[in-house]
């Protein structure tokens, strides 16, 4: 009995287990069938709206600024060299590295003893030549007097001969007297010829002594010049560089002693590309006299001066490209030849230009503007210049539209956006700050006194600084420049 009861109990439990498993399978099958036969429901999705910084495009007249790097040079540099050999016996106190000298100032003197002795000998030779010339002139005068006397004697002998011949024809004179008169006349003619030869010899001597006098004068002038060359003077006012001489040192002919640099005649040489050079030419193909601003970066205390573009190099150096330009500096105070400076050249003004941040221009040459219902539209533009963080564009259809200031890969045509500033200001201007009177005055004074900013940029910054609220980015940029 006991076995039967346990067997029935096990059979009941097995039956219940199988029934429960069948019920579970039925439930699962029903749920799967119902899920697969159910039609999918379309869930409503909300369109994503991006926030963008927008700026209103306004066309106007812009002055592009060309930025290059160059080297300060001096337009007048003179190598001071020794014109004669000898020992340096005198040096000026200012004949040192960086010494400032005046025009005509005595810089150094070479021992003049040999040159002075040569000059004394030349003057003595000149005096001898002058004495010989005077003696030759006196001899010439005497020879001419002797010639005149001989000619008078010959004339008298000719008249005496004529008289004897006349007497002989009348039968009064004798043949012997006539022969004696003819012999005397012939001797007188010989004396005249000898006197003429003496005059010619005297004239030759005068010519020789005159040439000797000229040579003696040349020799005297040459020795005097050599004596003068023992004095080394400054041809113009300036500063000395590369001084390589000491008092008592021995110098040779044409030995370099120092360089004289005119610190008031400075210019800057800088290289630009050929397209940039073409923008600086006028209609006649000549280089324009564009204003130039030169800055020497000295880690905060920058040295800035202005200048004018003057000329371009005549040829392109081997291994170089572009064009080498030169600009004359108006005030080179604080600058030295060899300084590496930043050069800003103002190009001719361009009309109808739209200035936008460089981040607003895409790689496809288009900008995104806000259209109807704040959806983006792409408008193709023409890039004219890049000016630092800004670009100058030409697009007649863009004027007055609001442009996305900062593009991203998420933005494109047809995307709905939310401008951060509906008035059309940039995101930097939208986050504005209120300045204290002292802080505002400090920034305004810096903008007015700055020589690096073009006049149009100064006016724009002053208008922003005069407002009640000033863009935070503008304040940050200005204070970073002045160390605030």
C-alpha cells in the first residue's frame, strides 16, 4: 500500500509539472504571435535646433593691410679704411664701438712723419723747378735781344754792301772794297742764324723747365694729399660699428678700421609674394607710395614707427621668390640696423567689401545665412583678402543678411537654427560687459595712441568702447595687448 501511494503521488506531481510547462509554452506562443502581428507605431520626433552666433553683413570701404617681416637697414653706410700705411698715433675718444661722431670730426691720425718729409722734399723740388723756369725765361729774353742785335748788324752790313756796289758802278769804289763788304754781310747773316738757334734752344729750355715745374707741382700735391690722408675724418654724422683698431697699432693701406652708419637714414627691407607685389602697383605699373607701419617686438614695450614704401629690388636673387621691397622710415628712434621687425603695409582701399570672421567661411567658398523660419542657406562668396582673424568678401546678395559667424560640421543648408542674438551681433558681442570709467578710459587711450591699428579699425573700436556695453572679446583682446 505504501508503494502504491508513493507511486500515485509521483504521477500526480509529474502530471502537474507537464501541465504547467504546457501552459507556459502556450502563454509564450500567444505573446510572440501577438507581438509579431502588431503593426508598428510611428513615434513623433522633434527637430533638433542648433544655437549659432549670427552677425549682420554690411558692405563698406575697407583698407587691407599686408603683413610681412623684414630687416632694418641703413641707407648710408661707409667703411672707414686707412688710405696710407703707418702707425696709429692718435684716436678720438668716440672712436669706439657704438661711438657717435660728427661730420668732419677727426677720428684717427696715422704717423705723418714720412709724409711730412716727402712733402718738404717735394716743395724743395718745386722751388728748384720754379728757379730753373725763371732762369730759362731770362735766357730766352737775352737770346731774343741778341737775335735783334744780330739782325740790326746784318741790316747795316747789307746797306754797306749796297753802298760799295753803287760806288763800284760809278767807278769810284774798288772791287776789293766790294768783296770786303760782301764778306762782312755774310758774317752778319751767320751771326743772325746763330742767334736764332740760341733763341730756339732757350725756348726749348723754357718748355722743359715748365714741364719740370708742372711735374714738381703734381708731386707736391700728391705728397700733400698723402699727408692729408694720415688724418681720418667722418664724412657724415653717425655711429661707429665694427671698430677694429687701437692706438699704436700698425695699419696697412686700405685696411678696414670701422663702419660708419647713419642712424638717421634707416629703411626696412622685406619680401612679399608676387601676387602681393602686384596689388601694390598703380595703373602705370609703378610701385605706389603706400604707408608702412614697422613694429619691433620687445615683449610688451614694442617700438613702432611709420614709413613710406619707396622702391623694389631690380632683380630676384638666386634661390629667392617674390619681390624685395624697401620702405623709408620717418623716425628710426630705438631701431638699429639688423633688427627683425614686423611690417604692415596699407594697400589701396577696396569698395563694397564685407568683413566677416574667418570662421564664417567654409572650405566650399560659401557662407551660411539665416533664411525664412531661421533655416540656413548657403551663399557663394568671393574671397578677396584674409586679414588676421577676419576675411574680406565680395557678395552683393549677402549685404544685410545675417551670417553664421562660426561654422561647424553639424551646420548645413536647410538646418533650423536659433540665433543667439537676433539683432545681428556676433557671439563675442552678445556677451558684453559694462566697464568702469577708469577701465574704459584706459582702453580708449590705448586705441587712440596705437600705431598698429588702421584708422578704420580705430574708429570701429572707439564706437564700441563708447557704448554702455562693450563686447567681452574686444575688451579681452585689447587688455591682452596692453598687459591688462
